[in-house]
C-alpha cells in the first residue's frame, strides 16, 4: 500500500469513528431526554394520586410527551409502563393493558406484571390476569396485599397443596 493510500485509509477510519461517536451521542441525549420526561410525568401523576385530584389535561400532555419519549428510548420498559398508568388514571383500561403488554415485551418486571394483571382483572380477563398476578407474586411475594381480593382467592385455589 502506498503512502497516499494509507493516509486516505486513515482519514476514512477517522471520519467513520467520528460519525459513530456523533450517532451514539445523539442516541444518548435522546435517552436522557426521555428519562427527564418520564421522571416529570411520574412525579406529576404521583402527586395527582396522592391528592386525589386528577387533571385530565395534564395527563393528556404527559401522554403526548411520553409517546415521544417512547420513540426516543424504545428499549426502556419504564416509558410504556408510565403510559399505561396514565391511561389507567384517565379510566382507559384497554389502552392501559395495551401499554403494559408493550412494557412486558421489553422486560418482564414484577411491577409490569402486577399492573397488567390488576388491569386485566378489572376488565374481566381473568385467565390472563391470574397468570400475570401469579408471576408477579413469584417475583415479589410481599405484594400479596396489592392483589385484588377475588383474584387472590382464585390464586389461592390454584396454589399447590403444602408438603
């Protein structure tokens, strides 16, 4: 390889590495922005729940921002989980279950299983609800008090007998 060819190859490599670094930096900034949106939306929603004052307009704006955040950070299960919870606060259980299922596809976390199971139970999807609630309890047994009473009774009936 000639000296000129080596220099050209070196320039090409430097440009390729620089382009990769710029791309990775842009993705990192997008994920950081998505995390900021998520934290703000969760804080707002938690405040509404604790005061008992649900502001539908604020939740709607949060949903718009969270959907954009979901596009920016598609691998973060917390975002579809938060979208599902916002839909639940707005009384849209079908949409909540849809977003909880999307979160579950990203990462099967116990809080996702619990929220999905409780939502499914509320809309009468008992078989799916019992399975998701059972899985949540296997991962977090301390959450027994968060299981709907009817589901808890059914789960108890499904439990294997003690040895």
